[in-house]
């Protein structure tokens, strides 16, 4: 982020990746593995037959896309170091830190929803004795991941813009401090005098 301006290419990538991650999470929710019990005539057991594992692929895709987009956005702002090293504390600085923490919190929750849902989707129960249930992914787990991905998208972009604005203010304060002043009047350099 050399010029202290928001990178349009980065923001487009983050927006696209997060929206695709939300779409993958919704697809994972709609295609969760469902099981049905089938009786085993020989051993007097019942076993579970699962229909598909495609939700695992969707969930891991959402996990990877969200991780890459969030990582790139945070790397562009130097992670927490860009927030801590600011030279102008105050309310804007506090909001930047708060948005940073909130975006990481929602990011962690959504990533946990995706990874746990994907792992749970591959966990199949095969034989059961008397119990008449099969292990399935809890309903709404991938949907929760999608919701927290949307929150991560909003909070990360707010953090990014707050960070850029803070850096621009810091830069302008630095440039103003380079101009010498004498009370209320700016001391100018008279170039017409000979040395």
C-alpha cells in the first residue's frame, strides 16, 4: 500500500472472493450429507447410507477463499503492526483497532464453522445397534459460516478504509510538521536574497 490509497484491485478481489465464499457456504448448507437407516437382515443391526459429500468440498472452498481474501487484506495493512505503529492516537485510532479486532473475531468464527462443518460432513456413522439415528452436520452450520463471512466482509472493508484514512491523516500531519512556522505566520524562504 505504497501511496496510502485504497487498492481498488485488492478490494475487488476481496469482495469477489468473499461473495463466492458465501455462495459456496449456502451451497454446502443445501447439499449437506443426509443419511437414511437401512436394516441389516443378517445381524439385526441397522446401518446408515449417506447420499453425498459435496458439502465438504464447498465448505473447504469457502474456508480457503475467505482465508486468502482476509489474509491479503490484512497483509496489505501490515496486520496489527500497521495499527499499533500509528503516531496519532485518538478516537479514529481506537475505531481502527476495534474494527481490526472485530474483523478477526468474525473471521475466526466463520472459518471454524466451515472447517467443523466440512469435517463433520465426512464423519459417517456406519453401523448402529439399537440407536435409530445417524450422525449428520447440524442444520444451519454452513449458513452461520455464510453469515459471519458477510460480517467479516463488512468489518474488514471498514477496517481497511479506516486504516487508509488514518495513514493519510498521519501523512498530512507529517507534511504539516515539516513546514516551519513562527507563531501564527508561516515563515517563508525569500529566494530573492543573495547569499
